[in-house]
């Protein structure tokens, strides 16, 4: 799915509103995660804090009525791209680490971590645990061979 400039600008505005409403570096951190809920039928993009308080919302016209089964997979790279581009703005938010921006579906189920930050790590796409099982299996095999 390609995103129009209008869609990208709307998502950027949402990020800026989140930055304005969240604690700044001069304030004590209160939050650990931000939740992006996208409602496929209406095209709404809502952002919530840890306590399920709505921070901001907008309607992404391109997403209204999109019935694709891969809708959430298709919008992830778009949201991640904007988050990456808005990193300097996001860094102004004072959040407890580790924190993440989570994509949720209409029923508030977690779909993906869009943006994950720990002390020295920032993960914008992919799965933090990706490849962990293979690494552990390789490690165990190496240990077994040494005995």
C-alpha cells in the first residue's frame, strides 16, 4: 500500500500532537507505552496512553472502508516510516524506558510493536525476539558439542 503525501502529513500531525501532550524532558516521565489504534472501517487513527486515555485522533481518508485482509500489515511500514522520520520530535517525550509504540486493531488487540526504545536500543521495525529461538538452539548445540 502506498501512502499519499496527505496521509503522511496527517500521521506526522498526530505524532506532533502526541509530543505536545506528553511529558517533556523537563517533567517526570509518567508513561511507558503509547498505543496506536486504527479502525479499518472508518479510517480513524487514535493514540492512547498506558491508562487508555485518548491523546489524539485523526481520520486517514485513504484508509476509510479498506477491507483488505492485509490492511494492518500494509499500514505498519507507513506508520514506522513516519515514526522514524519524526524521531527527533519523539525524543522530546519523556517516557519511562523501555517504551514502545504499539499498533492495535479495532478490538484493541496488539498487532505489532511499531517503535521500541530501550536504553541503548531503538527498534523501528521487525520483532525484538526475531531469531532468538535459532540463536538459543545454536548456543545449546555448541555447549553440547563441548562436553
